[in-house]
C-alpha cells in the first residue's frame, strides 16, 4: 500500500514538537511566528474531524532563558525550577494562540507513574478520552518540576519516549515526531556522502539501531537513538510513527496527505509492506541534531 493510503485516514494523532522546533536557536525564546503556524495547523486538523494530542517540549529551555541562565541547569533542583517557570510561560502562549481560533486546550503533566501504575494509567486514559470527547486538545509534557524518576533515573528522560507512551495510552493511530532531523539515514550524511535516506521501516533490528547511534544537542536531550526507542514502543502498540523535520512546520499537512516526508515506521499491524527498509539515494538533511 502507498503511504497515502496508510496515513490519510488516520484519526487520532499524537504530534510531538521538540525544543528547537518551537524556539529561536539564537536566543532560546519562544518562536511566536512558528508556534502560531503550528497552532493553526492543529486547529485545522481538529476542524477536519481529527483528534489531536500534542506533546510539547521546551519548558526547561524556555525557563532557563526567562531566568537568564546562560548554561544548562547543573542540579536537579535548578532544572526543576526552570521547568516550573518555563511550563507556565509555554502554556500561557499556547492558550493565547489557540484562543484566537476558539480552540480549547488542556495542560496534562505526566510522571512515569502515570503509565506504569495500573490505577494511574486507567485514570490518565479516562482523562484523555474525556478531553478528546469534549474536542479539547491536550498539551502534554512530563512533570519535570516534581518528577524525581526522570531526573534521577532517566525513566522517560526525553519527550520522544513520553510521546510514544502517550500514543500507546490513548490508542492513537499515528505518532509524529517533529524535530530538527529529516529522518533516518544509513549513516551520518555530514560525514558520509554515500549515506542513504530511509523512507520506510517495517521492523527494527540491531542493524537499524546501529544506524541510529546519534549525538546530543545543547537545547534538547534526545538524539536519533531515542527516536528509534520511541518507534519500538509505538509500533509494538500498533501505532505508526513518522520522524520529520520541524523546520517546515507545514510538513505536518504533507505527512497527513500521505506525501513522502520523513521516515515512516510501520506498526506490526501493517502487513502490506514486505520490504523491511526502503531507501533513496542522496542526502538532504542531518542524522544528528539538537532534538528533544
């Protein structure tokens, strides 16, 4: 089946945006122009009858900027303080922009317990279901301000993983990770001119995970390796996933239209794609980047 046939009818969609997708690289401030476009796209998807859930990074980075810190916070307490300040600023901006289109939103802050404890998981799912029924767009982040698990043990550790768990929790049809990488390559295209872009993945093995060995950036905490880990969670739960570059935020519309944007990871339920990896020659993006 062509990608259009796979993606165009997806109804419940989790879209994750990374820190560098919604902030200015030079200053770390919120990129209002880009965020406004993102909000308009989400509202339009909702108006078309889709069910949209957002996982938004940026709280720690934005809080760090608001507080005037030049370096990343060096202690757990400092990071939690940055998260508390930044999350408030981020949600205030989201709410103001969504209000322009009459779209209701809700802040949902999760901890590891929200998806591992049966009772908490049940209540979280019920909350999401009710918000979606009310046509409210949930905006999700990890509760960094109090989440000792994430700070000390790295349980979620990054919002790619969180987004995958959210997609599984809400029984999503599709997970889209928007970051500053175009997708998966066979090698680092900056170092290897023969690196090939991977369009479609129908099964993750050790060889593919080896390809994904990545770096970590200044603003975000996740590289390509975390995205492969997220893909494993998603596809095991029957959720297709796309990794795409958030530089052009309108590519979300292209993905939903079934265009060949980013790398598509097919879930276990997709039996129509027999080839485990489909690639195209040339390179036109990055394997490594500042992502979360």
